[in-house]
C-alpha cells in the first residue's frame, strides 16, 4: 500500500490525507505496510501513534507531503 500511495500524484496524496476519515484509513494502511516492508523503530512508533490518533497526524502529513513530497518520518 505504501508503494501505491507514493506512486500517486502529489495532489491525490494530499487529498487523501485531508479528508478526515479517509486520511486515518490511508495512514494506517501506508504506515503498517511500510513497517512490514522496511521495519525500523521510527516507523513502528509512528504506525502505533497513527493507529490511535491518526486524524491529526493525517493533516500534518498532508502539509508535510506538500512541502517535502514524503510522509513525516520517512
């Protein structure tokens, strides 16, 4: 799922991360997919945080994606 997300246009990524319930769902899928592929302590911590408080993190990631073209912590 993380590879699919990163292949999308930046506008599509930001739209997916702005919509409240959609951003939480996308964040969970992308973050846990990245943990399963790459691992890493930061990825695991962010995946756990997103699982329980993902709505706010999704909006932060939308801004981060606009500025740096990647999700926070990648």
